[in-house]
């Protein structure tokens, strides 16, 4: 069984070196290239500090909304149980891992590092390898792979993790979605932002071979038949 976890965070600001903190963690599980419709991790966090105006414009999560949310220390073990041992897929991984490692350091005299708990895969670097010289933001990848991100009016950790999961599977060869053809409603996550998660699973295109491609395939099998006494494996029952 191959277990992957797609993760995203929202923070009070851009620079972990300035003491900024995580305010939202979202993570989605992928098992054998199928996105789990049930097993996911999502938590808003009280950062116990102010949120920069620029960050607020990006994610729309206010200090008032977070006032009654738990601190990272309160959910740390639950979070670690969810991600430990998985291949962790993160877009621009150094940003998120830097913040996660800071949170771990703040609650322990002998802090754990997320890199010691998971294998980290940076999907931004993966996208740059596949599309050098092109834009490889999450929105750009959604457009390139026709992944629906119309509900992404503001950034949100769980929403972005769900979208990144779809993008990653499309970018690495497609997927068999666990919930094809189903509609899954998601509740509004933040009071006053008007920001909702998409109400339906993303439908990826199914491409069928053209008549010319089928003819070329049959011609190739004829060549294999001519060079093999047993014939082509593709034509054997």
C-alpha cells in the first residue's frame, strides 16, 4: 500500500524567521493513487499573535475567528499520527516544513523534525521539472491540467490540499477517483468570509484513442506478431 498525504498550511505572515505562526493545517490522504473521501486532517489554530494585513487578504482568516481555536501544542500528536510514515506532498515544501518545524520546536526541548517523520516531496519542484520556464503556481497547474479551482476565491489549507491532490495525480499520470460521479457537500469553514469548498469532485477528462491511433496500434501489434513465435501478448486471451 502506497500512502501519500497532500498538505498545505496558512500562516500569520510569510517569514518564519520573524516569528510568524501556522493558523490552519489541511491534509488529504491518497492511498494507491485514490483520494480518500473520509480520511483527512483539518484544523484551525490560535497563533497567539497578530496576523499581518497582507496575509489576511490572502486567506481571509481573522484573529477574531481564531480566538477560540486550539494552539498547535494541543493538536500536535493527532497531526503527527496522521502524517507519520507517509510521503508528504507539499507545493513549495520549504515554506510549510519550515513553519511546521518551528511549531514542533516551540513545544519540545528535543524537537522533532517533520523530515524525520515523513518523506517530503515538493510538488513545485516536480512541476518545474515537467514544465521548465513556465508558471507552476497551483492556479497555473489547475489551468494546465484542467482541474476545477473556481471555488478558490481565497486560499485555504484544506481546499488547497484537495486541489493539489487532483493536480498531482493528473501531473503524474492520472487517477482513479474514489468518489467518481458523486457529489460531496462541504460546510462553510469561516464565519464572514463567504469562502466555501467546492461542492463536487473534480471531473478529469477521459481521452479515447482516435481511429488513426487505433490503426497505428494494430499495425504495431502486427509487427510484434511477425517477430514473435508466440505472438503479441496484447492479442492473447
